[in-house]
C-alpha cells in the first residue's frame, strides 16, 4: 500500500501528499474487528430468539428467521448510521472498536 507521512502519520488516501488533520491510523486488525462484529450479531440473534420464543413459542422457523433478520438489519442500521451521523456532527475522528468497524 502506498502511504505518505506528515508529522509521523501515514495515510493511504489520495492524493498521497494531502495533509489530513486529525487522521488516526487504524491499529486494530481486520480479524479482531470482524470478531467483534460477529460477537455482536450472535448477541443480537440470541436476544431476539429468546424474546420471540417467549412471545410466541410456536412461531414457524421461517418466520423466526425473518424476524431475526429484520432485527439484525435494524440494529446494524441504527448503530452504523447513528455512528456516521455522530462522526459528521462532531467532525472528529474516534478510535473505539465500533468506530473502526465503520471505517473498514
């Protein structure tokens, strides 16, 4: 990957000679970020499954999977779009795990 350094900070963005104020390099690996995402999905699926089975224990498997899919999509949209909106409003770069998932 081609990178350029300004004040000791390298970035992979073009133009390579651009000075990106506040740029923070990602220190997390893709596998650790992916692991965090998968763990979050498992938690969402587990809680959704328990809630649906408590409300309607005889719900067919196809409908249960549909409910789980929509809840997962809703959570992803709420979290990621909320994070995107937060970053745009704050005009700052954050380095928490969820922020890094957004930037992958």
